[in-house]
């Protein structure tokens, strides 16, 4: 694609974002880097509508990393609510402890230092550096991959997992201007979240429809590996969630007999409880009592 067309795409997507972005609380100018970090971890595999109230509660309860670090890890799990994948709560607690102890309670701006924090991967490090500090990074999430696959390569969907070619493409099409680069990252992400969705994309609302390689090719159907749908009912994830919720509601240790009431399949229940203990999400106290980690 010619450089002038890429520059036009940059301008149109950034202008679209400035007009149409959702008013998410972690995008406000007064949001701290800690607030941005919380939002990025909480929003992984979780709709932002579910994240927003929990995010606000966490910031009110723990406005700085040191505040969270001073709480018991179990309190992070308790107030994680129903966001899913609760090990993220423990990772945030560990990251907060490292920030408080090793970075004077200030979230680092350097992506390398961010990625060195417990539980912080390359995507989160790049996103926090870009969105909290305006650092020039390449931010590639599922939405970015899908938009860039359609826009630049003509594929209906991105590969099932991030490829080296996708990373190179994202770096190549990043705007030269540092400010534009930071906005571009979040703008493409937003476009994928609300317009260029995985199913039923609203192509008529796309600001770069005339430049989209996928549309120019006639919007061919996806022909890659079958996508696995995630079921919930009856899975270990559901059972683990029910066990954790019982402990959250109890606000104290529970005897095994009460946990046994959570799920009728004893073998599955025992397996899930053992997994929660192994993951550090549940603490056995002896006398067949269990609690959130202290």
C-alpha cells in the first residue's frame, strides 16, 4: 500500500476515534497510570461493561499500588467479583507489591520495566506505556490484529494466535509521529471493538472502508482453522467460580461441608478445589476449613 494511502488511513482512523470513542473512565486525562494498568489487566478476555464498576471500586479502595500491596491477597480475589480468570487478581497484587517496593509506588513508564513486573506480559507492558505515558510502542491485541488483517492483508480474521508477520505489520504501519502512534494504538483497538467486529462487522460505519483490502477482495469468508467456542455450563471454570464465590460471600473461613453444597459432582468439585489451592486462590486452614489467601 502506498505511503500516502497509509498516511490517509492514519488520519481517518484517528479522527474517527476522536469523534466516536466510548467514554471509558480509564481514558480520561486525570486517570493515573495505576488506573490504566488496572484497566488493561481487568479487560483481558472480559467485556468493558463488566470491568468498569469493578475498576472504579478497586481505585476507590486501593488508589495506589501501595494501598493494594498492604491488603491481603485474598482481598484482591474477594473484590475481583465475577470478572473471571481470578488469578489476574493475584497477579495484580504481586505487581502492586513490586511497584510499591521497587519503584517508589510509581508505575514504570519503560515497557521493559513494566514487563519485569509479576504477571505483566508484553501486550500489557506496551499498552500501559502507550496509554498512560504516551511512549512509542506497538500495541497488538485481538482487535488490532483483526482490523489490520482485514485492512492491510485482506484476511477475514487474524490467525488463531499472534504471528511474527502480524507483529511486523503492526510495527510497519505505526505512525511516525509519537503522539499519533499512541493514539493510533487505541484507535485501531476501538475500531475493532465496536465496528470491525469478528462477526457482523458494521462496515458501513468504517472510516477507511474504501481502503480495506478485505472489502476490495469482495469480503471473502474466513477459511483458516476452525475457531473453538468456549462453553461455560458444567465446566471446571464454572465450578471454580462457584467455590470462590462461596468464599467471597462468607467473609471468613468455610468448613468443607459448606463447600460441598456448591456442586453435586464430588469428583469434579474436589478437583476444582485442589486446583484453586494449587493456584494460590484458596488457602486450606486445617480442620477441613478453607479461606481466601491471607
